[in-house]
C-alpha cells in the first residue's frame, strides 16, 4: 500500500472535525456554527478514544490528512462482530487515484485480524458513484434483507 493510514486519537480530533465539515460543505451543507461543532465533537469523540463504538483512520500525513475513514462496530447474532463503513472522505484534489480502495482494503485486513466477520456500507440508493466504488472494493449488494430504522 502506498497510502498511509493512522488510527486517529483525541489529539487529531480538531483536524478530523475540519475534514468532516469540509466534506459536508462540499456537498452543499452550510458551515458549522459553534453549537454544531460542539455537537459533532461529542459524537466523534468516542471514535477517537479507543472505545468499542468504532474507530477513525486518517489518510496520509497526520498533520495534514488527505481524508479519513470512519468505522463503527456492532454485533450480529448470526456472525458475531461486524463493522460499518460509516464515512469515507478523500480530498477532491487527490481523488480517482485508488486511495479510497487502498484504504478500504487496509482497514478490511486490520478488521479481519481483529475478529470482525463482516464490513458493511450503507448507501443512498441514488448514489451510483458510491455503489460503483464499493463494488470495486469488493462489497456486494445484500440480498434478502431490507434495512429499516426507528428513530429513538
């Protein structure tokens, strides 16, 4: 692998939040105000604290990352520990160079070594480019299931 990835820790949280905000504003969302930044800090904090909720990998140099990948953990009675690719962002200037595929592969190898049985990705139906990317990474469409949510 030519692209380095590093597990993010609490020290990386400000850089990570900047990247998350950048991804969202690229998609047309407004910039965050102080309250939104504090809310995001509370949500992302556990993922950079080494807890069981998940983990974040920074892509490229840790001082000026090219992007990030967020993995959240869960448990499936049929298979055991599973993980969700919750978010993946690569800066536009370095996209379409295979970085995302390298990152997903490296994370998959790491997760497999830690006993994770399945990596899943949840995508909007209209995101054809995301579906193509996930297919290129080895994901396949789950058949026979429908994902349903109940907001709590």
